[in-house]
C-alpha cells in the first residue's frame, strides 16, 4: 500500500488500430510509504487511479531498471486498486529512484 505524492505526464498520444482509436498514456508518479518513495510508471487505465493524495494497493508490482535507476511498474498480470486513505506519513527524503545503478560484470577465475 502506497500514497501517491505527485504525478507527471510523460506521454499521451492517440493512434488508430484497425479503425479503433487507442490512446497511450504514461505518467510517472512519485509513490511512497513511511520508509521512502519510488517512481511508479503508470500506463493507460492505471493513470486514472494515480492522483496525488490517493492511497493505492499495487498488486504483483515489479521493479524495472530505466537509465540506471529503479522504476516500479504493474504489468498485465498485476493490478492497481484504490483503497481507503492510509494514516502514515510518506518519507519523501528517501527516494530510491534517485540512486543510480550500474551493471558490473564479474570475471570468475
């Protein structure tokens, strides 16, 4: 369970696919709990739930690495559920998406 701190639209475009208009929406949301925050990449219908101040449950969420930093995501096997407001205060000074990671190959001898 996390609270949505902020949201920023990254992509919003429409495309036609066999006479049906499909809209692609991607919003990066800062979400967190009492231990810290992470950027959540909300896609399409998930965007509707990710309003600042909303408390959501992210079922079957996963971490994707994007440009060396962590992004939380829920794919087609997971879901985003809006729930009752949580009573915790989000610890905004511990954003793990600001930590940059680098893949290092270790040679075995």
